[in-house]
C-alpha cells in the first residue's frame, strides 16, 4: 500500500462481503479490482496515487474485510456502524457507496468535502425515498448503475437528478474464461439463476415463462432452465404447467449436472 502522506484517500462504503447475494458478490469483486489496481498504482486524474480504505456494514465474515488491517473497518450493527463512522479519520477525497441504503452513514463521516459516487443496483432505486435519503442524494456527484434500465427507472422517480453525471457499468465475469467456447448443442436452452423468494417476484420469471410459449412455437425443442430455490418455486411451477410448458421448462435447486448442459 502507498503511505497516506503520498496518496489521496478513496473510501469504499460497502455491504458486508459475507452474504451470497449479487450485491455482496459484485461489491467484493469491485473492491478486489480497486485493491489490485492500487497495488500497481491507481492514479487519479492529476497523477496522485489513491490509497484505498474499506468500511463494511453487515454480517461478519472471514473474508478480507475482517483481517484487522488499519485500512479496514467492519461494523455488524447499526449502532456500531454509526460509532465507527464517527471515529474514522481517514484522509478521504472520494467515497464509493455500493448501496443506496448506506448513504445514511455519510453524515457521520468527517469527510464533508469528499466527492461521492453511488452505485444503483436495481429495485432499491426504483422509488421515491424518505426525506433524509432525498437530501443525501443531492450530495452525490456521480451515479453508477448496472444497466441503462435501472437509471431510467431511478430518474423517472427522481427527475431532479436527471442531469447529474452518470455512467452505466455493466457487470461481468471476475476473470476471463480459460476454456474454448463451442456452439450450443441440442437441445438449445436458456438459463435463469436467482433466489426464488416470493418477496422478490420481480426478477422476470413470469415474463420469461410467458415469452417461452412463443419461443417454443419457433424452436420446439428449446428448454428453459430455472436455477434457484425458495417459496416462489411452487408458484412458478404452476405457471409453467398452466402455460403448457411441462417438459420444456426445468427447475433446479442448484447448478444443473454438467452432463445436461448444452
């Protein structure tokens, strides 16, 4: 790491990396990328090297945020997060906030002049928020989203931010594939992977099943593979049956056996 005297601070404010959700995993990959770049000299626009600092909030983990290094603070409770934020004295010029809910920690950091970049992931941004979040959104200097759709939904509910700087950052693989790809074999299949929780029935499974009847009209042997588990699974199985897609749509509790992949 570069010494603080010769660097400008970049603070990552992330949910704990302990969870298995997409936001936690994307955050972990993003922070690993920032650290890798810092190790080889992560420069700002003026040529100074960034010193990365990490603040996480949520379930404890045995991953990198729990190693006890001075550049890392992990809080596991709301009160602990507030106290830790007030005690933090890192020389930070930029803060990268990886979830909208974490904006409410900003007033407790002693970095009122820091530039704020906020990553918007999806449904958490598709609504009008309480007065405090609205006020903190005004502090954001750069919005990052994982899709143009997320940005469009956000500004539809929060039009006052329409002209703020924004970059779409499409999520991808953590590393390049190390195998030769081949053309799909028969039968062709589409794969959906997610939790199947009733309170998350917005991920597009119903829409995909409805569209799959049209797909099979043109490609009769096409299969839809739905990977995941939860209390929404039985409902979706009923939707599949009513659509007449039994034998063309398959549910997997985990990853399909590799022999069945096409």
